[in-house]
C-alpha cells in the first residue's frame, strides 16, 4: 500500500490490519522529520470510518502491542515474565540483508512511534525498564538500576560490595556472552580477562559489569531508538522531567484502586493490618492525587502498570506476588525503601502520621545519581 501526504499538512498512513507493524514501518521510514511532526491520519485498508482521532488512537495501541511481540524479538521482558521491557541484545536476528533492512532500522521506527505518541499526546501501553527511561532523558545510571533488569544479579553485586570476596569468587573484568549457543568473552576494560576482581577493585568491577549489561550490550539498539525518538521530539523538550515522570507521560496515569491494593497487601516483620503506621499509610494513600499514587506504585513495583486483573495479579521475580509492607527497624529518620523485585515497601515505625507522609513523599521523588551513558 502506498503512503500519501497532502501538502505535508498531514501524515497519512494506509495500513493493512494484519500487517500493521510492517506496513507502518515501511511507510514511516521514508518520511522526513517535518512530516513525522505533522498531524497523523490513519486508515485501515478495507475498513470504513473517517479518522477523527479514534482510528489514530487505535493505531497507537496496535503499535504498542506489536513492538513488544516476542516473535519480532526487538524487546525482551526483564526480569523474565515481567511487564517492563528493554532492547533484546540478540535483536540482530531481525536483520534482513536481502531487503537491505537492519534490526536497528526497526528500533529507529519504534523510536518514531513512541516519540510521535508523546508529541500527539497519545498514551500507549509501553512500559520500559527504569534504565531505559534514563537513556531517553540522557540521565546517568547507577549499578542499582540493574535491580530492575536482573534482581538476582543485583543481589549478588550488593553482596560483593558489602562483604570480603578474597578467596570467594574467581572473577576477572570480563563477561561471557552467549549468542544462540555461540560463546564469546567480552572484556569490560582493556586486558580485562587478565585482571582479577579483588576487594580493592570490586567497586570498579560492579560499575563496569552494570554498565555492560545496561549500556554496552544494547548500545546500538539504544542509539537507533534515540535517533528515531529525537527525530520527532526536540531533545530539550524532556530535560526537566524525571524517568518516573517520563513513564507516566508515555503510558498515562494509572487508576490505582486503593481498596483493591489494600485487599491484596501482605504485612511482615512485626506489622499487621491494624498497626498504627500501616493505618496511617493507607490514609495517606487515599488522600494522594493520581500522580502521587502512580509514583508510589513505581517506587514499590518498578512500574506504573496496574495488572489487568487488579492487584491480586501483581507479578514479581518468582511469579505472582502481592504488594508487601515490611517493618524496617532502626532510625525513624530514615526514608522508606523498596525492593521492586518483591513488590516490597520497607516502612520504619514513624512516630507521627505527618512524619510518615513527609518521608514517603520524599522517597517517591528520590534524586538522581550515577554514571553517564557514553
């Protein structure tokens, strides 16, 4: 199907519904930046209906489903089975040399779609890892961001930093790569395969391995996505936003049903449903606006996505896992903390409701730190 532009006033797509992803890819890849920023008009071939906005909205929903389709292999759910995605390091399987199409062309296209959705004020069902949002914003990462990618690996890295590893691990500054059974060694620094990890250099190793997993291993895919994304949106337009705010801009504010969340919550470490701090927590949550509730959900679960079947269907690293509130012992001046791989909120036993509210709001608007995307 052809693609027509009438005086560049509109970006018109003629899409076969059963081939929506491929048709959209073929048509959008040949248009200019200015055309990408034009108002969108979509027609599904053989279907009646004038696009007064509703057809375009439907097209965005179809695209957000297809871009994460496992058969296309562009993105992978991380941790496995979760609802957050990052580029698949093995996406090269989508390269079609006979047609002159690289897998990176598809990432540029997906960048176009996500950027265009933001520009057109359309929300799409697309939830990425925290580290991927930071890439979009040009914000630095820390090794802690890998918790949202591989919680078990994050736990091992944290243990390494907190304990002596001399005689415990036999590691070098390298990582074994497995591409469909073909093994290769990636060096994390020059001559890394010959540099042993010790207590003295383990912090450098943790940063290097995290950088590799979240940046180097998928750097071409990230660059291609960003190229498409910034073709549609001026880079400066998002600089004032945080990674949490960007997720809400792309995916919309969720409807957090506090009663449903409360009905699907577990308590541990000395707390129960009737503990004073727990009662205060639910009162504070009920009084929050939609954005604050979304930020809390992000803080505890790693994403603003509400499960389709309600909070009883909430997933974690080991499968279905309800929202959890644990008692955190120690200084009551500390901020609440969260373990997103377990949907777990650790709340110190604060002395007043106001102290809990102030500490909780501060925690969900946490600051930024880390190493850059180079």
